[in-house]
C-alpha cells in the first residue's frame, strides 16, 4: 500500500483523516461501527511503516488485528490477512470471484493470505459484511 501520510513526525488525527478521505470517511466509520456492534470492543492504532508506505491505520477487535487501512485522496485501501481456515470458508461463500481469485493467487505468509481492496463507494464495502465475520471467527 502506498501511503498518503508520509511524515514520520506527524501522526494523523481523525480530523486529518476526514479531510483526506472526504465522503469515504463515512464508509470507514461504518466498517468500524459494524465491528463494534457485531463483535464488541474495537480500537484504532496508527503505525508508521516507513517513507514508502507512510502511516497506516490498524483496526483491532479487542487485541486482534482485523484490517489495515491506507488513506488516499478521497478513498482508502484496506489489507487483510486470512489464515487457512478463513481462506477455506471464503472459498465457500458467494463473495465476488475477483476476491476469491486474489486469495487463491496470493503468496501464503505466516500471517495468512493477503487480500487488498480499494474502498471508494458503498458498493466497495459490501464484501466486508462477510469478510469481517470470517476473519474474526476463524
């Protein structure tokens, strides 16, 4: 993920995030609200990953990392990692074929198979309503 916030000494604030994301900030907020309403406690943590990536926002449920968020001008990118059980569960769903294909072709890391998506519209977050429960239940 290429980063929007690249100044190591300036951790982004919610206000800065809102300015950069614009209308898509509501989409990010709906993801966070979904995690909290369905799975309980969530919290956010900014982490700096170097000049190339910049600051990323990590969304946690309790102590478990759910998704990484990379802010961009007017939208955001997300990155998940799915373990083998979650991957097998995703393959059984009616999630869009491009998501399944990306996971099938992904290199398998210790953390699992990476899945990266761009979130620009309300339609782009529809897979989250299935991906997040799979991530948190497996």
